[in-house]
């Protein structure tokens, strides 16, 4: 549609998560209608973010500094490490403001079918910290999926060798604001099994 | 979330049509996870498209050449002009491959509430062509909205002064593959009113 530069832009936009050809064209048109006020600033922001981005060598977070602003924050509890699958999970917990410790981003889950083994997961920094004896508790905040569960069990095997370390996992149950009749059986079983005195 | 460059990228992504904070973060993370293979190529494609983009001085299409590839195509029928609201409408008709003439992109519809008057619509090129007497038929392909209808009537008033000019409008009715029971009353009334021998 009108020149290879435009077609290339639409093609690359179409690869973004949640995008199809239709939304790619819509966004391309939106940007191209105002090249100076819409397209150029976004291209510039991408370039700047791409130049500034660092992967935290300690926890695996994406940030503009290494160590990231969480790992270098003296107020964060370094003895409390929350293990998450992705940077997106870390960001979600940070937005909620519910974790006062630090993180370890695995960068995925064990998945033999997808060829992801233990060596592909980012745990070395966590193990180093455990060896140093500076960690008091590890919270496993992995997804409630088959891969998340098998990754959790593999991690627990490795963590149980550290004496005096508390290993916990996030609770499963009915999400806030969620109606019971739309939940799957697994969630209902977990919620019922983990019931507490009211 | 992690540095002002990343925050700025998420903010600008969140302004795109169809985006919210959630999808902006998701796309930002997708791009930032692979800065060299995902983010950089897209930023480059945006810059190139921004530099190459031209608005066709004849029809108003967005293209990398002016006049656009449609207006400069000797095989297109210059005597048959299809009037559309937006470049997106033009692209949709081109993808369908159903129009062998040329276009006139108004760039919007009359909308007193939004402060869009006749002087804001791009019709001068069309009127010039009409004065030259080179146009045989004008097809009005405007949206079936209040604004589209008022724009169409305003245009018809101006076009009716040209003798011998055929003015037509796209048909309204049941969309292909569309079930009747999900259509609104207006569409049903139009489809019934414009019924043809089977």
C-alpha cells in the first residue's frame, strides 16, 4: 500500500504482540498522518530506550541502569527475594507496590517441548546470594501453569539444600472482584483447599 | 518503571489507537527484550517511512511519491473519481481491488461540533478536475454516519452544478457474511428499502 517504506512499517508493526494486519495498518496510518508530531517522537523514544536499556546483572530486570533501581535501592530488603518468570511479572508486582524485597527474573519457565532447560533460566545471581547467606526468604511467584509448576518444583529442589532458608509461594485462589462461576475447576479446587477461618 | 527513557516509550505507545497502558507496557517489553532485532528495526522503519511519506497533492492519499502511485497510473480511469473520508478508506478499497478509477480523500467529514467546516475538507483538486471537464462520474463512498450523510449532501449540492456529471453513492445493506439478527434497525431498513429483484 503506497511505497515499500510504508509496507515495511506495516509489516514490522504487524509482528508486535496483539497486532494483526488490520491494527498494524491503523497504527501506521495514525503515525503517518502526522509524521512530525506522532511518528518522529515515537521513533526517537524507541531509539533512546534502545540505547539506554540494560539488563540488571543481579536480578535480570530491564532498566536503564545496572544494577537496576530496585537492586540499588538501599531501602529494599535484600534478604527477601521474589522469583518471577518475566520482567512483565516484576513490573506488575512493582505497580501493585506489594513487595518490599528484591527480585530474581528467571526469563521463562522450564519447557522441554520448547527446548528450555535449567541452564536457560537466570538463577546464578540468586544462587550466589544464597551461598553468601544474605537471603532469608525466597518467594516463588510463578504462573499457575504446568510449566510454572514444574519450574517451581525444580527450584524448590535446589533451594531446599540451603539450611535456614524459608521458601514460600504465592497463594492461589479466587481473584479479587472475581465471580466464582466463571473460574475454572483448578482454581476453585485450590481456593477451597486453601480455605482459612473467616 | 525503570528509567525515564522506558517510561517515555510506554507513554508514547499508550497514545496509539487501540492502546491502553497495559498493551503499551506489553509492546514496550516485547521490543526492549530484543533491542537489536525488534526495537531498532522498527525505529528505523518509522524514520524511513517518515522521511519518505508524501501527501498526494492530487487526491490526498499518503504515499512515498507525489502524485501517488494511483494518480500516476496510466491504467486508472481518471474520469471516475471515488470520494472517501480517509486514507484508511482508500486503502481498504484498494485492498479489495474493486475500484478502477482514482480517488479524492476528503480528510474527514463535516462536523460543526468538532469545528470541521467545508474549508477543512480537501475538495479543491476534485473541483479543479471537474472544471476541466475530465470527470465523468463521482462515486460518493462516505461512511453511513450522520456526519457522512451531511457531508454527502453538502457535496451533492456542489456537484450538481456540473452538467452531465453522474453522481452515485455506494449501496447500503446487509454486509457479506452478515446475519440479519445482529444488524441495527437503520441497516435493516436500508437493505429492505433498496431491495432488488432476486
